[in-house]
């Protein structure tokens, strides 16, 4: 089976082929991850990637996500982790030059 992550790492962009491979290998989670990236809902802070969900933001660090799917189902990567993988390989994220934990607490990066 062709590895979509290897192709993304080489091409640094989403193509019809990589989209198809992600959908085939990850099913609905892959579809959701592609939607998240396409809608520009991945943010990169100095400390974490954050995915804007339908009702809240989800912190993603490497293979960890704080969403219910990742915390309780534990069957493969959640859509948020997949979205961050895609976004980090393609550069499709919004970058914030501040610490997410400070912004989450309502503090500025200068404190």
C-alpha cells in the first residue's frame, strides 16, 4: 500500500492522489482531517498545534490529542492528529508567535 505521508513529505502539497490515499487508509477520520485542513482550522503556536473543532479547540502534540476520540477509543489516530500531520507537511496552518498556554489563560506572550 502506498504511504500518503511519504508522498506528502516529498511533494509538500495535497494532491488528488494523496487525498484519495488518506481517505482510503483512514476512512471517515481521514475525510474529517482533510476538511479541517481545507477549512484552515489548524493553528501552530510556539508550544502546540491546535485544531479548531466544532465546539472547542483541541491541543495536538505529536501523536497526542486531547479530544474524546483520542482519549477513549485509542484505535489509531484521531482526525485532529491526522490534520496536524497533513498541515505540518504541507505548511497549511496559521502560525501564531505566542505560547498557546498563555493565550488560553488570557495572558499575553510578554508576561
